[in-house]
């Protein structure tokens, strides 16, 4: 059965990349198991870098208009 | 007459004029496939009998002076992610090896109405993602043709068909077009229906194709969309925008040199305008990748649950990391895409089209990697219709391409300028063993 990690940490938009990576890795372990999560580490690094860039770029209601 | 040398426009015209018979023409293309494909491996399925049955029907209609449409009797290839009624559609996936759809993709129905005859299905990377198929580059079979529209680009370059359908989420039309020395058209997303095409990313998928000339690309797009695209030349000089920065930094020295030489040549015909990429361009790849991962994961939820162990390595990794991305990050990426699109449109306001190198380098050696799509992704994310066309040959004998991009729904302007650029370049080379 697939279970879900609480999303509380994701709500904070300015998490450093290392924390985002930790969060993604934890979720991968829960979804796919320790071994598969280990195999995915390089992909998780890349995903964490992309998510960090998306979260850190300034985005306000003004610049969305 | 060598039927394989006829491009799409010529073949359609010769059939209409009665200079060639649809049966002889289709037979000629099928013979060419038999002769060349064992070396290139561009086709998953060739539907020889059905193509000849349709050619005979087209020929009867020709004799009665009746033509289905502008592509009457012309043979095309169809990337194996487009549904084809009664014809195997495997999407490059092991677990779909025997899947036969009950209907055609909407855009294929439109092409058939225009008179096109399906010769067969062309190789795609697995689900149009990053795991390569067996296809080789006709310019040098030790090199990749690019992906994901690998078979379509290689089949057109090797003269096995004058046109083939492709799709682009990041760089799946532009990159193989550049690597194989053919023309690729990625239209505005809403121009061509995606109904009946395996999705990669609903936000980013574009339907288009590969041909051997700009006029052919327009004809193919008209068939795919069912809409006419007029081309009118303006009396004033065209303003051609150049973006350096990111593109100059990432291109190999030889690609940059060929591109700069071309700009000098084009300066005689066009006003070259230097453009500055907006600040949000810095994270365009992260925006694109976040949307792509998440949507791939969503599209594959059911298949993954049943067949995860049958996925190839790269796609499986993409699906699984997509499952890790939280909804707030995904939605933020979608919001940023809108900002990116708006800023890119502001940038292009200063000109008619933007020119950029078609790929960072020529097709890489080896078949295990389809190359870097990083020069195509920015235009797919912006939803700018983009034409890729060949502009020269590098020192390793492989073709080099350029891209021309216009604001969304400005295909008319794009084709008009591209025809002028194509004429100024005068690219005539063909694969050496052709």
C-alpha cells in the first residue's frame, strides 16, 4: 500500500535544497523501499535542485498579472 | 523516376497532375524501406498490404478526376505513439507490444481525409521519453538520430518517406530534425489535436512532424490541423531576433561558429535584432522539468502500478521522481510557466521571429543516449511554434540545424520567414550512403 508523507514541510517556500532532498528521499523510501530509493539518489538530487529553483524564484500576484 | 527523391509537395503535385501513379509511388517507397531499413531500423511496423490497397483506391479516384485532398496518394510515416485503428501501437513499451487501438488519433483522421496513406509506424523512444529505440542516424549509423521522434526523423532523412508524424514535449521534434538534417515543425500546442496520442505531459505536448522542406512542413501541418496556413511576404524587411547568452554558452564552439557565419549571411536579407532573455529564463529548465516529471507520473499511474518492472531505466526514474513532487511545487511551476510565457512574448515583440541553434552539438556517437534537448525545451515551454531546418555540415560529417520561433499561433509568419531563410541557406546535402 502506498502511504503519504505529511506535506507540512513543502508549504514552506524557502527550504534549502538539502532539506528538500531529505524530504524527497524520505518519501521515496516510503513509496518504493530503501533499496530503490538508494538507486534513485542521483535522480532525486536533480529533482531537488529543480524544485528548489522553482520555489526560490520570486513569484507574486503582481508579477503574475 | 526515383520516387524516394520526391518531397511531399512534389509527390502530391505529380500525383494530381497524373505524372506518377499512386500505386507505383507507394510501391517505390515500400521498396526503399525494404532496401534501407535493415540498416537504419526506423520502422516498428510496415503495413505493406494495407498501403497498397489504399494506393489502388487513390489511383481509381485519380482516374475519375476525384481527389480526397492535398495529400492524395502520398505515403507518410506515423510515430508509434499515435493511435492507428487496427494497427499495432506499442509506444516503444514492452507491455504494449500487442496493443491494437480501435480508432485513429484525431490528427491522423484529418491527414487521411487529406488523402495521406500510412506506410507504417516509426520508432519512438519508450513513451516518447528518454530510453532510446534501435534507430540509427542515416548520416552515420554509429550516431543517434535523436529522440523521441527517432524513427520519423531517420525515415525522412533516409528517403523512406517524404513526411512523418512526430511529437515534442521538450525536444522530440527539433533535436532529431537537427541531428538528421531534415525540417521539423512543432506548432503552437492548440493548433493540432492531441486526442488519440499517448500523453507525456498535457501541458507541454505538441503534435507536429518531420519533412524535407519548409513548404512540405506547412503542407503536413495543414493536413494535421485541417486548417489552411497562408504565407504572405511583407514588403518591409523581416526583423530576426537573436538570443545569445544561454545559447552561446551551451553550444559547442563549432556549432556557435556555424551559427554566427549563418547570421552574417542572413544579415544581407534580414534586420538582425539582438534580444535579451528575461530573468525568468534562468529557471526555464527547472519549470519545465518539474511540470514534466509530475505530469508523466500522473499519466503513468495505472501502467506503473501494473508494469513498473517492465519500464526502462530513464522513464521509470522519471515516473518515480514525479511521484515525489508535491502539489504546491507543481502548481508553482505552472504559475511560473505563465510568467515565462508572458516575458518571452514581450521579448519577441521586438522582432518577427527568433533564430537559435537547433541543438548544442551534432548527433552524439552511440545509440544509448538521444542527446541534450536543452535548446528545444525553451520554445516548447513558451509554446512558440518552431521550425528546425538544416543549415550546414560539421567537420564530422553530421548535419547542423537552426531553429526559427514565432509567437503562439503565428505559424503563417513563421513559414513565410522560414521559406526565405531556407532559400538563403540553400542546403542540398543528403546522407552520404543515400
